[in-house]
């Protein structure tokens, strides 16, 4: 029998075999996430009514899942036989690895553990018709291509997060969320259960957590940055009973998904303190938070608070068998502690130097208690401040710096930086996208995430457990929108954490994703389909600028208009990059090949051609790697950034840096104005500078910027002067003040196109 081994990028290829019966095509199976090794062989395994399955409880969960999936998905009733076999193979060293061997005579799933066998089942699932997903398969036979798959994950921690404190979702939906996690071979559900805006877990020893902390009087309408703030006047809330939590944990366990609860402390505690004001520093009555953000009401460090938290954690530990309990530790303003007699007394009695060390004391004390219960803690990277608790695992979200520091201290790390893992960010530049918190995280950026920071040595990198996608729900009010924000980015994340880096190829991933859409349709999942949208970038040819268009899917036509009209039948086909030598409005769309069927939304790009376009530019600081836009040249390419998405290709982001930008026009030119703008999304720690200085050759002008709530802050210098060089000096805003989100951290500076006329 002829066969060919498929490795790496050759996974695109179809294989031709010379067989006597002329069945000569064996197409590579489109599996997500991409397996470690796949060999396509001749022939098919025939699944039908007479097929049997071995059910001798070698792997009880995997066997039961497969039997249930096939029988519920079709009219087949599998008998007991060795047509489909589960085999325990202790030679498979990775406990989550498996071998799937499909031949004309049998299907064998080999693994060392039930968990490994379960992932083999999930791969086999993707080889069955999508109609099995909703029980609509009615044919008599399924032909499964013969193949050998050997597979194992790259990382042991592969997670997805869901915030239910801001908006709550049904038990049935939580189960479907776990189903998706398991289908894509992820193994952890991080359940964010408590925050300022709602307490979502029943704690029987503290009934006011259900009566008071679980409900808010009303909720912010629109975006946090909108002024003035408006509210809906509607009471909102609820909680999961302990019986419901036990049901969900058991449901997840049957899919080899570990549920890690998050109980926030010492910050993000306003809901709990609303129920029990004695837990705060002032003891004053407050309300459950009705808007988003960071609040100065945090747990006091007195013994009474620790008694409360220990009692809460006792019940949490009884409900969740996971090794880890997530205790938050992020965004805890120290303002209340600074004026609190109890907290200052604690600093003195414990010989602490400041409130940051008090936070370390707080986290370490909780860690010791949980260690005594056989648990370990996970905390957001702020738990590094003031010293890291001895056995803590760090979840690095503010970039990679926390991960690097923790790994070098020999602490385990889970990667979840905002730049690549926050699925509450916009995923498209389409202006019709639903309201989101901000930012821009397209599918491609998720896919190209490398959880191991390049700064780490090989030995330090071993402390990186894996990564997860996060979904915060301030702006996500219903379950359809949860799915829309998660899918398909969860598929990209699953490949980041499961597949080996040398196997990853974005074009191949898109091909598999387009194929996977039919499975998502069968599962009735409300996914975002951006495959038929257009992307563009500036390229340079022979010292001229051109604009190059592309779309993710293959075999489609792009039609283009350059006068602002909607693309239509008579619009020209896009064949080559477009010369950018004048101002213009480009519109383009994807059409089904050789037809008039428009498949995606219209792509619009406005080009404002000015005197600096294509000239030489330099910046004395390197943009942050997570927000590098199109590099310095992107600031003078004639394209302004999005009004909403500060992470797109045109905005450049700097964290805490004063910057100096120099533009060399190549010769002296008449300058009439120099203009730019800054993003001012304070909710995302982004602040416009307080002033900007402009230097034209030897003349220096300064523009002071009034601080206000506008999300975009324009700056314009009106001049009448000849100059070759243009310099902009932009001091960073500084440290974010108390009472604001990110208080105590360095502010970000985001700058857009610099327009010279």
C-alpha cells in the first residue's frame, strides 16, 4: 500500500494514488488544531449500522463520549465489537497525546490516559460529517479516509476565560462554552465569578452575597468613554447556586476540562463590600458598582476580612476540585489603605515598607491558607508588586514583562497579554462591528502569538505553562455576542497552545477555518465571519508608494473603485497594487469568482496625500512590540487610523516613553501646518500628552493640551515657514492618577498620522 507522510506546510496537499479501482484521491483532512503528524493512506473505513465499538471502560469518558456522539448524531446503534477500539498505550509519553489509526478494517484510538484518548475522539469527530453535530445525519454509510495521526499538545495549560460578573449567562450556555473548549482540545475554563459589578457564586455562610452583592441597581449605557454617563435604570443580577456549580464542574470533568474559579481580592471587591461594609476600610455603606472601571473600595487588611475570605474559600474549595484557585490581585488602588488605621497598623506590625508590600502580605497570607487546603493560587501579574508569594502562578496580562520577571524567579506563568489574548477587543476594522471595549485584535494577530517571550532562556521558558483567551463582558450583554467575540479567535488560540510552531501556517489555517464554518453552522454557533473582508497595506517600489489589497479566502475576485463609489459590476478587477500619488477614496469588496455576488462588506480607505508622505522618518524610541502599527513610516503614509480601534495598523503605541519624532523632507519646503492626533482612551490606560513641541529647523513651538474626556485629541500647528526637518517632541503623560483605571501605572501614548501641508 502506498502512502505519504505529511509534515508541516505540506498539509495543504492532496494525494494521488494509483489504485486498481481508480479511487485515486485521498485529500488531507482539515483538522483544527493542526495535528503533530498526519499520514494519509489508501482506502476508507466504512461506518454504518453494523459497526461496533469496544466499551470495556479502558477510557470511560472517551468511550462514552464517542458512543453518544455517533448514536445521537445519526441513526446508527453501535454494537459491542472491535471495529472501533480504544487501546491503552503507555509508550505514549505525553499524557494528553494520542494516536488515531484509521484503516479499512478498524479505527484504533491509542493513548496512555483517558484525557489523551478524548482528544483522539475530538479529532475523529472532525472526520465525521457535520450533520452528526446536530443529529441530522440520515444516510446509511460514512466513508472515513484512512490515515494515521500522532498528536500531542505543545503546552499543558490551554485555557479560555469568561467573565460572568459584568454580564451573566445561563447554565446551559456555560455548558456549551465548555463544549467548545473541549472540542478544540483546550483543557481549562477560567470562570471569573466575582467583581465590583456582581457576585455570582452562592456562599451559604454569607447570605447577603446572594441578596445584595449579586445585584446592581442599574447599568451603564454605551461606552465608558461616552460623556456624560447614562444608565438604564434596570436592576440586574443573579448568581449560580452551589448545585448549579457542581453540575457545571461535573459536566466539564466529563470533557476533561478543569474549571478554575476566580474570587477577586484585594481589589474588584465593591460588590462584596456592598453586602458587608465592614470588609472595607471605611465601614461605610456603598452600592454594587453600576459602571465599569477600577474602584478605590477594596478589602481592608484587618483580620475580620481574612476570616471572611477564608470562609468563602472553604466553600469554593469544596465546589471546585481544581488544583488552582485564581485570586485576582489586579488593579487594587492603595488609596484607602494609605488612610486606613488598620492597614497602616498592619504595615507597622509586619515590618512592611509600603502599601505594595501590604498587597504582597495580603496575597501571601491567602496563598498560605489555600496551600493548607491543598490548593495553589493564580494571580494577575500585579501580584509581582511588593514581592511574589512563594508558590504563586502568574497570569501575565499587561504585556510580557510580568511573565519574564516571574519565570526568572522560577514561578510558573500563564500567558494572556492584552495585545494577543483579549477577545473583548474589536476583531475587524468594519465600522458595523458591535460595541467593544476598544483595541483591535484580528484573527491573524491571535494566530501568530508565541506564548514564550523571546527574552527567556530555554530553561526559563520551561516555566511557561501555556496561554488562554480572555473574554471580559462589560460590553457583551448576551450569549450570541459572546460567541461572536470568541469565534473564530478561539480556533486560532487553540492552535497557538496545542500545535507545534513549525506546523503553523496562516494560509493553511484559513483554509481549514473556512471548512470548519459548516461545523459551526451545524452547532448553531454565532461566529464572526471576516474571511471575505479586505485588508490593505502600503508597500514601497522604486521609491514610490503603492497600496496592496488582500483577502483571507482564496479563489475570489476583488473589485475596486477609486472615486468613492460602491464597487459593482463595472468596477475594475484588482490585479496589482495601486499607485498612491494623490488623495483618493478607495472602495473595494470581495465577489464570488466570475459572478456579481458580493460576499463581504465594502472596504473603504481614505488617502490624504500630503508633503511628508513617503519621506524619511525616525523615532528615538521603539514603539511597543504589541502596538507597532506599520512602524514609524505608518505615521506619514497618508492613512489615518481608526477612530475606535487604537491597535490597528496606523496607530503607534508607546508605554511610558517620552518620544521625539524627526521627519526629513529631503529639501526645504513651504510648511503651512503640521497636525496629528492622540488617542485618549483613559479606560485602557491611554492618555493624550499634556503638551507637544514642534521644531521646524531652528524654530520651536509648543502646544499645550487641555485634559478632557474626548476619546480623540487633535493637535495642529499653523505656521508659515520653509523647513527641511520637522521634529515633534512628545512627553508621556506620566503616572496614571489615583481613582483612574490603571492608577499607579505608566500611561500609554498612542499617536496617529502626522499630516504636513
